[in-house]
C-alpha cells in the first residue's frame, strides 16, 4: 500500500499494478528529461544506494522481518523524491545515472503464425 500511495501522491512517471504478492512497476518516458529505461535504471540505482536490492517485479517475501520492511519503507521517499526532483528541475535523468542504462529484458513473445 505504501508503494501505491507514494506513487499516486507524487508526479512520477511510474505506475504499480498487480497485488501485494507481486508488484509490477511500469515506467513512462518524460519528454526532455528521460526515457522509461533511464527512469527505471535510476529507480533501481537509488534503491541500491539505500541498501535495497530491488528487482522488477517485486516479490515480497514471508522471510522479511520488521527491519527489512522498515529499510524499504525508509528508502521509498528518498527514491521517489530523487526521481521527482530530477523531473521537476528538468535535469536529464541520464546525467544522474551512475550505471549503464538497464534495457528491458522481458518482452512479450509472439510465436510465428504458420498455416497448418
């Protein structure tokens, strides 16, 4: 719930879908600021800076204890405000990324149609 609330409360080009067992984040381009891939890379980079190794999608685990949940909850506003701050300032997100842009690894596969 904290994720959905944070993303709705700020002007951020990220939406969350799915449920609490599997959260999927979708990223959108922001004209003049960054591509969806750059925003996704900055998202992952900022989580890592706060000690959270995030993936896409997120799969919350039953082994997460209060400490882990607190670390995630504490990092969330920092991650979001970093992205929002870049967008509001018009600073290109590509300048903030300290790692290579992470390309979309998962694409829909469509089997070739063959006449039978």
